[in-house]
C-alpha cells in the first residue's frame, strides 16, 4: 500500500509541475477525442500465467483550462490464447479522472490518474471489478485540431476476487481537438 501512495504522490507532484508550467501557454482545445490501438499485458495472479491482450481504446477529455482536463476512457481487449491454450477472453474498461497536460506548438506530454471498473468475460463466465490506470503519454501536434498519440503508457491495476492484479497498458492512435 505504501508503494501505491508513493507512486500516486509522485504522479500528483508531476501533475502540479506540468499545470504550473502550462498555465502560461494560453488557451488550448476545450475538448479532445482519442481513438487507437491498445495492448494489455495481463498478470492475473491466482497462479495463472501472464498473457497478452490486443484491442482498442477511446477517450474524451473536457478541458476547462489549457493544462487541466477531465477524462472518460473506454477500452475493449481480447485474448485468443493463454499459455498456448485457446480461449475467448475479453476485458472492457471504463475509467474516469483528471489529466494534466503541458501544451506547446509541437508536443503535448500529459499525465493522468483514472479510476473506474473492468468487466472480464471468457469461457462462459464473467466478473466485474475495480480498475485504476496511472500513467501518461505524448501527443505530436500535427495541426491545431489533429495530433498523433505516439505513446500512452499506464500501470493498470485491477482487483478481482479481493486480489490485486498488476497489469500494463500501452496505447497509440489519433487525437482530434475541438
């Protein structure tokens, strides 16, 4: 638990650093829409082997200021095999939280802390659990209204059956700004 408190404290410090530097940048887009490919490295615990999931994610960010946003993030991921055995496993995430960005003409680095849930299904069963994603990314600004998200890397924690699963999520795609 102390690890998570330390990690959250570091992220909040970085967010505050970005927000104070970005406040001098002027007004940015009031809303952003991201859509792209996502990869999850799932670590289920319970003595089960880790496995890969591929899918997509989309998010909408409402930005009351140039440095602060409120994000709604949704994703769907699929695994066709685990440890060489065929499966039909699916994850669906729904996460919400704050985002801090440092905006300039060429790049937009950001950090975010998202909280919500995950729905897992496969082989005739399903379950819902708490989920949290902590991380950030880097957008390359092609125009004022279009960008490319080079990377979004996050620690994705899930909590199935009172056990914590420590996963990683990597995403890339396009960003539209309004």
